[in-house]
């Protein structure tokens, strides 16, 4: 089974979803914004890395096959 993530990172919140190749949602997470212009580059980078870590841990295979990301301010 393949696993994918989407991340929509904005200034006020970051919405991310882990799903499998059938479209089944494994995990949905809403966290703080990761716009580097608002939070600063280091804070934004750390927030984004934390999202990836959380999604990899939740993936039944332990891996992510592809990521689709849109991050404001980048």
C-alpha cells in the first residue's frame, strides 16, 4: 500500500492529511501556521518538519511515498 500526504501551510493554520492509495484518510492534523514571513524561517522549518515526522509515524508502512505541499510565504 502506498501512502501520501498533503500539506496546506498558511499564516494562521497548517492543515495536513495522510491518506492511502484508495483515498482512505489515516490522519488529519490541524496545527499552527507555518508561513515563514509571519513566524520566521527557523520556526516555520521546525513546524513543517514536525508535521512530516508526525505523518511518518502514523503511516502504517512507516514511509510516505509522495508529498504535495503548498506553503504560504515560501
